[in-house]
C-alpha cells in the first residue's frame, strides 16, 4: 500500500479508524523524496470537473498540498504505535511489569470483546473519550502541533484531537476492527 493510500485512510481514523498495515520509518526514509498531492480517494460518481474541496468537506489546503512534514509526523506516529502494540502484547503475556497506561488500554479493549458491530465501536470510542481530557498541544507540550503515542496520551490523561484519533486507531486495531 502506498503512503498516499495509507494517509488517505488515516484521515477517517476518528470516524471509522480503518487503516493499513504499518510501514517502518526506515523504509520510507530510504525511498525517493516524496511530495503528496490530493490525499482524497476518487469518490464514486463524482465528476472530475468538480474540485476535491467541493466534494470532500474535510479536505483543506494542508491535505491537498501535504509536504514531507505530515508524512514525517505520521511515520513517527506509526513507529510509536508499533512500539505501543508490542508493549500491549508483552502485557498480555505477563501483566506483572505492565505500566498503568497499558493496563488501562487493555481493560478498554477487553471490555469490548463481547460486543459486536456498532456497540463495540461505541464502547471503544466512549472509553477513549472518557480517558482523555482535551488540552491544546501548546498548553501540554509547548508547541503548536504534537502527535502523541496512544500510551503516552493515556498516561497523561489528556490530549488534542489527533491524540484522541491516534488512541482510537490503536484500540480499534487491537479490538480486531481493521
């Protein structure tokens, strides 16, 4: 799967959290420099004469003209998510050395195991929403934009919209929702 396809699917993570397999940061760094254009997939039945911004309400200039900054942020986040998934796997094998954030994440995932469909997604969505208090990156990290790993967000108990989305992405993946 291309980086463009991957990032396009990531855009909807807060709504459905569908995503592809993670690629390692080192693989992308070794590739030819990348400049992405429109990250919106072609919409079925959409006229090619209608600009993407008129077909897709969530596409703005930043998405239409994404440079390496967004790709670099996502690649670091993908690395962090993979690290968090390994930590969760270790905790499943041996709960003794688990940190509180990993225990909380596993409790959220395990509580949804017996639920199906929208009930499972709703539970995971609500549990993450209740686990994180909203705060700006400026107030929390002293920078305009910072994407935290899911376990770092749960450990802090606060984050901004990307932090919510990234945490939801992980719990949905770990709960078996692709």
